[in-house]
């Protein structure tokens, strides 16, 4: 049975992958695979979540990002938890 994904959770997932792409572009991590390996996360799951972001809400499979991944993106790359979870402020804690 498919569940619809909460729009707020979808926004968090989009911000998560936006932050990860920023970290990749800056050379802070070697792609999704590197991030998943360093946090003992299932890379296949994260690839599917990322690919589902492009689908309409009613076609998305109910998949959520792990709390460990959310914490990791904040601690590893200085991403603001307030931005990641609530969409408020700037992406980086030290961003001017």
C-alpha cells in the first residue's frame, strides 16, 4: 500500500539533497555514495528517494530520510538545522 508523503517532509528531503549537492560541488564529500558509506546508510534507498523527488506526489513511494542522515548533513557540512527542517534562514550556519 502506498502512502502519500507529507508536503513538509518532501520539502525537507529536497533541502537535504540541495545541501548534499552543495557539499559535493565543494569537494567536501565524494557523492551520494561517499555520504552514505560514511554514515552507514543504504545508498540505494537514498538514490530512490532522490529520484522520487521528480515524481508527482501521488506517484511517490513512501520513503523517508533517516534522522542519522539529517544530523550528518548538519554536522559534516555546517548546514543549519533550522534551514534543513523548517526552511528558515540560510543553508549554512556560517553563511554571510
